C-alpha cells in the first residue's frame, strides 16, 4: 500500500499531457504491430487471388483470339474460291491440259487475292491448287519451310474433313492447319484450293499479334503434356513438359483445345512467372505498410492535439473555479501549479469548492427559516383580505385555515370550520372536489387538481373555479392541502361568447381553406378582395395580405375595369355565371382557369368567385388530340390488318392493310356487319353460324380469342388463310367493342411445307433421309402389327464407293450414289419407303412383302442390267441384308435395322472372301 501511494505521488507530479502521450504511443505501436501481421497476410491473399483472376481472364481472351485466327483460315479459303480471278484460272484452257508436273510459286499467283486483301485475314504460308482428279497442279510457298510430301496432295479424308472448316492434323510429328474449299473447273470437276500452315511458334505469335502485352502462351499436347509451340520459345521451348515448368511459372486457364475439325487434343495454356507475381505482391505490401504507418502517425498527431486541448480546458476550468471561489465566495485557495497533474489539481479545487458550498448552504438555510417566520405573519394578513376563498387542511383533511371569502362562498363560519374535516362541514355539497382523497392517498407527485362547480343563487348561477394542491415541508413530505376558489362567472360567460364567435370564424375559414379550388370573396362594387383561401394564395403566388390589398383586375387580364359594372349588372340579373378565363401569377406567368361566380347576401352583398386551375385538363385535351392522331398514323402504317367492331359486330375502324387484304375500300367496310362480309364460311366450305364465331364470342364474354389458322373471305369470293386475335374493348367493366388483328399466312404456310419436306429428304437421291425414314417407317410397323401383315426391311450398302471417290473424284462418287438410288427406286413400288441413311447406306421398308429371295434377286438383276447396258466400265455393286417383320413376334424398328445391318455386313464379307 505504501509502495502504491509512492507511485501515485510520483505520477501526480507529472503533467497529464506527457502521460497521455506515452500511453497513446505505446497503444499505437501495439495496434500497428497487430494490424501489420493480420492485414499483411490478408492483403497478400487478396492480391494473389485478384492477380490470378486477372491473368486467367487475359488467358481466356488469348484463347478466343487463337480460335478466331484458326477460323479465319477457312474464311480465307472461301474468299479465294469466290474470287473471279480464281474462277477464270480454273476455267482457263491452260488448266485443262494434262499437267507436266507441279508448278511452284514464290510470288503470289494470279489465282490468289492481292496481298492488300489477304492482310485483313491471315498470312498464307502455303496454298495448294488441286484439279478435279485429285492431282496437285500448283503450289504457292509463302515461307521457306517446304510442305511435307505427304500433303502433296492431302488425302481425300483430310480434304473432306477440312471442307467447310479449319482442320488440325499431325504430319511427320508436326501439327498442321488445313482449310480447303472447292469450285467447279472447266470439266465439271471439283478444283480444290487447300491452305496449309504449320502450327508453330510463329503461327501462335501471329494469332496474338493484334494485342500487345498478351503474356506467355503455348499449345500443349494433352496426353504427353509436351509444349508444341509458344510465343516465347526462348522461355518456353518446344518439347518442354509442364512438369519442368511448374517451379518457375504459374500455369493458368488450361482450356482444352477441342476444335471441331481437329484430329489432335491440345491445351491452350498461359504461363506467368512466379517471380513477377511475388515481386508485385511485395510491392503492394510495402505500399500498404507505408500507408498504415502514415495513418498511424496522423492519428497519433491528432490524438496529441486533442490531449493538449483537453488539458488546456481542464486548466481553464480549474482557474474558473479558483476565480469564482476568490471573487464570489471570498475563499482563499493556493495558486495553481503548472508542474503537476491537472486532473489532481482540479480534484483538489473541487473538494475545497464543495466544502465551501456546503457551509454556505447551511447559512442560507438559517436565513430562510428566519425569513419564513417573518413572511407567515404577512401571508396571514394577505389571505385574510384576499378576494379568493382559501382553505388549508392537514393530511387528515382537518381544516386549519378558513379565510373570510371562504365563509362567503361556502356559507360556513370560520370558527365552525376550523378543526373539522371537509366532509363534516358538508363542503362536498357545495364543491365537486373528489380530488381531495386522490391528492392524499393515491399519489405522491406534484400535480394539482382543478374543478369547476356551478351553484344556484337567487340571482342565477354562480361559477366557482377551484384548485387543490399539496403543501410539502422541507423534506418533501405532504403536510396538507391548499384549496383556492374564485368566482369566475363573468369571465366564463365572456369566454363562451368569444369561443362561439371564434369557432364560427374558424369553421368558415377552414371550409374555404380545405377547398381544392381558389375561393375569393370580392366587393361587387369595387372589385377589391375581401377574403381569399390558401389555394388562391398558392395558385397566384401572393400572400393573403398582398391579395387583400389588390383588386380582381390585377390578377385577371381578361377583365377590364371599364367593363366591370356591366359584368356585375349581368350577374345580378342571372344570379350566377361560369366562364373560362386566365389568371396572372405574381411571377408574370399565366394559367387557364374555370371561374364560377355567385352573389351572397349577408349583412351586405358579396361576390363569391371559385376559380379552378384547368391547366392539366387543357394539357390532357391537347395530349389526347395528339395521341388520337398518332394512333391513327400508326394503325394506318401497320402491315397487319386491324379492324374495330362495336358490340353488334359492325366495323367502326378499318386500317388500309385490312381493307387492301380483304379487297374492299375502307368506306365499303365502315358500318357494315363483319361476319356476313368476310367470316361467314368455314375452311371446309360449310356455313359458319354467328353463335360459333370466336370473334362474336369476344363481344359476348370479353375473352381474348387467338386462332393460329382460319380463313377470311375476300370481296371477290376467294378465301385466304389467316392468323388472328380478337380482343375485347372494356370501359368501366362493360364490353363496348372488340379489336381484330389478322395476318395473311399463305406465304408462311407454303414456306413451312417446303422446309418440312427439305428436313426429311436427301438432296442427292431424292429419297427420305434418316429422319424421314424413322418418321414414316414407325407408323407402318404399327399398322402391320394391327393388320397382322408381314413387312420386309432391306439394308443396302454400296460397295467400293471410297475407291470411286479416290480414283475419279467425289463428283463421280455422288453420280454412282444417284444411279444406285435409281436402281433401288425401279426395284420397289411407290408405296414402299426408300431412304438414304447416310454415306453409301440405304434402307427400304417393303410393304406387304415377305419373300426375301425374290427381293434380293430383283435387286441383283437390275444392277447387272445397269452394269451391262449403261456403264460397263464403272460397275456398281450392292451388299444387302434383308429381315422380315413378323407381327406374331413384334420387334422395334431399331432392332430390325440392327439385324439387317449385320446381315448386310455378312454379305459384304462373303464377296471379299
């Protein structure tokens, strides 16, 4: 304890400011250290995450640019074959001669576009021109690296795969991009141009050349995880594996390159140096640390200034207490030492000040008691001569004081009242004072109780107003009750008269102020404003006092002072009037009003004017006119037919498109009944009763009706298919008409039929395609099952189609397919379903047939006849598999196709073996 007292004494000798500064500095250093550890780790994590997201986003953009660059090769091939120079070249006589070898070009040949054109697409590394027999005729080498011999020419498979898209493949271990397109040469063959480019470092860099700072990217083999090409070969060399690069680089956005025409599986990969990422993170951490240090110093400086201000205020407060003690209380206190703790000094001064205040309080208490004794005598004489009745009781309601005016008011002498309780002297019979008991027993608060009683006297009624309040001693205890009563009869009567007149005035003013229109009371002789409501002040922008000093001519420029007497004479004759005018605001602007004038006769004649601002009504009327005109223009310009009908179906509106489509003029339709003019007959030619008409149903029940196919009838008696919607027009819950919007869908239906036919037809043979075969064959099987009839399914595959394509070109292959289709068509009936399933595969569903051997013999006979008579050189051959559908042992169409396919394959193997 002694040791603590010694420490306190030492601390009390040190000023407050240095102590607070030391504590603040220690706390600031501690907080800064905690924040440094926690925020640095958090900032590093956030920084790493944001940088990684940013780099992944950049890598995705690089991938998109690479994909677009690859797609541009096919666009370039399409551009080449569409050029007139290319077309003229392959149709020229020089191109039709037998080739003496491959012609190589170092400069851009005439059949390629100019360099200025190709610069907007891609750089052509190599271009190969192949004639209709698959022979390489010309080669353009835009780079020194020669084209692999295996690509002169590219295989038929590669050309077929690269037709219509850019194709990636591997040749001699190197990835190449091939894009090809064909055009008909002079002999009707397919002259093909093939763009061939090695996918190397230069190719990858060129795909990103339009954007600077794209980072390090590479193409990586998915299986071996080996780099094929990169835009930074000095850092990411060809042949490097990803395992050897993970220590130095962050590998992001490993998107699998799965281009639609690719025989490869590669990853488009982005690399970011881990050293660069770490350096960026360190830079941001250092910057954050410097900012926190600067903020900490700023806070320490601010806190120091606050401490100086607080200690200064404490010092001034101590000085004020000292001055008050010296000057007001005449206390003698020691001087203030500036070398000690200011709070300790203030505590000492306050303790001295408190002692002096307590001593002064005792002195004042004694003086007050003496003064109270002197005042009591004066108060007794004052109460004795008071014009108000004064009654004082103790807590038990015993009367202690009863002045002469109380004797006069209550009819009880003072000597009969003092010492008795309020009920004993029957005071309750003269006064309604139930608050006596409440004031004593129910509450200890300081509130007062008021009551007013009316006593009958010989001259009338006497109104007494009484107030009961508590009388408390010095300790706050209730020592009794004080009743003060006075006669307020005359005052109450005057207040009642004043209240009635004020209520009438307030009611009158409230009524006109609550009006939504401007109300103005005018002097009919002079035109002066006698009264105005709040709405008038708001509309005109004047205060009430300003308007009461003005005349009606000041706000209504349409009313001339010289014409005012005539206007009043006319109003007196009619008694009232309504017209539209203009009011002038204080700011000079005007607005339209509708004014209602009427005379009022009270003590004199008054003119009451009610003015309504009709600006919105005028604007609405103008807007409605514009809207009607705009709607008329829109409906007139609409391409669809639009008809307006009343509740009985008569035309109320017809736009030009509707009249033109129906073959009438607008005037011929207006007022005529719609049903009899263009909706009287159904599509099948039978009459359509009105009660079955969907449009008239809309007029009856208000429901919307939409018909996707129906017919309307023209003036010339012809019909046309329509898609229409009828919608009711409803006003205040009642149907007042309908709007019919229709479109002529004849062209759309024809187009739909054409598209449906194309979707199920093979364009080369005219047979059904796979989709059409499945759609029509499945119902036939169900019908066969219901009728218990057998059906044959024939699966045919053309032999040696690949050899025909390789030796004679695809055009000859397509011709052979068409001839095969003709043979099959001549073999079967029109009721049979024939389809080309794809490539060289055909399927036939023979209805009501069950002899497999006859079918096979008939097909073979027709093929032999063709090979002998039509084309004895290029012989056709078909492998066939035939299955019979037995309704007693039903199976699905897929099962039948699978069985027939297997039998066909056995037939094909037997021919080879």
